[in-house]
């Protein structure tokens, strides 16, 4: 099913008079590395612009400095969070033992979690208690590596996944027990509970460095702001993944206007897209 703007609007939580920064949702972020500190900046920027109440960034020192320079409201100390964004800009092959331990602890918390890039290798089979709260955001090559690493897995290639992305997303959701957001010109979302969603219309200019980091930030913020709803709605993660993909695509379209864009351009366009979605909903009430 193709996800549309009306459906997406239903997953944008608008704060009320009684809300504060904590009740609006706190997102914990472990992203970025010595080699890729910009991934942390892009993910945090996108999350902040999507409407989360607070971002706690718990990554390496240099990345934290860059994050704080861009977004001084970000908190660099640990504390209570409602959701996690993990792995963007982290290389599993060079990740240190301390970073691995911290990622594992966040995964074990069982909170709604976005898993990207350098944390995908830490996912367990569906028996893991926390798996049902996880959304993974791989591209074709990452999904192939993830599937090939499973015990007794049928070997697959990125090219095979590209030829049949919907089937690959469904297979990964079933084998891993997680919700899968498979990135591509058409984004495919599949969940262990049977949800099958697509988001189309991304401009080709979106295939640029860092765009996936922005998507992760948008999705992380949506998970944090909807954490209570996720507890009671088995289809919530798939709906939120599709909503994040739609906001991401519309922000890219707006930023591009038919020309080249950077990932930061996309993040900066997110509030305008959110306002447009909310305005359409408000018009429908009159």
C-alpha cells in the first residue's frame, strides 16, 4: 500500500498546553565516529527539526562538539529517553569494544529504536525480547550483508535485493522480527506483523551523502514522540517508518526544486513539510 500525506499526518504528534520537553519525547542518539562525525550532526539536526522535545547525544567527543556547535540545545549527558537512534556513521569493522558495549546496552533496553549502518551487525534473531521495538534502515548492500550473516541463511546479493526489494524487505522482517525500512527510489517498509507499505516520489537528487542520516533522525524523533502509542499499536512502527520516509522525500523535493541538494538542505526543509501536513489536516476540519 502506498503511504499518503493524510495517513502520515495521523502520526505527527502536536504538543498541547500541558506538554513539556520530556512529555514531548526525548531521543537518545549514539551515532557518528572519528571518521564520520557529520553523520551525528545530520541525524541530530533532522530529529530536532521534526519536533522532538529533547535530544541526548551520547557519541564520541569530536562529534559531540560539532553537534553542539550546530544545535546548542542538545544535551550531552545520559538520562531518561523514550527512543534511540543508533549506528549512523559508525563502521562495524573499526568500532571499539566500548562503543559496542554501549550500543548493546541501548538495544537491550527494549525501547523503540532506529538501527542503521554500524549497529546492524548487533541485531539478534526474533527471540530477542527487544526486537519487536526495532526499525532497521538499510540500503541494498547493508541488507544483503545482514541477511547473509544469519545462521543457515540463503546467500543473496545487493543486486538480487535491488531486483526484488519488496520480497527482500518481507524476508528480513520475518527472519529478524524487526520492522524493515529498505531505502531506495521507492522505499519499502515491511513488519513482522504483516504490514507492507511503500513511499514513492523521492527526487533522484536525494541519492547524496548523508541523506540516510537525515532519514534516521526524522524517524528517531517520530518514535520518541509516539512512544506511548507504539506500546499499544502493533502496526505503529511500520506507520511511523512510512511517515518518516514520506517527510524525508517531501523535504528533499522542496529543497531540490529540480536541482542539486545536500543532506543538510533536506534536514532544514523538514519543518516546512511538517507545517504543510498540519495545515492540510487543519483545513480538513473546517
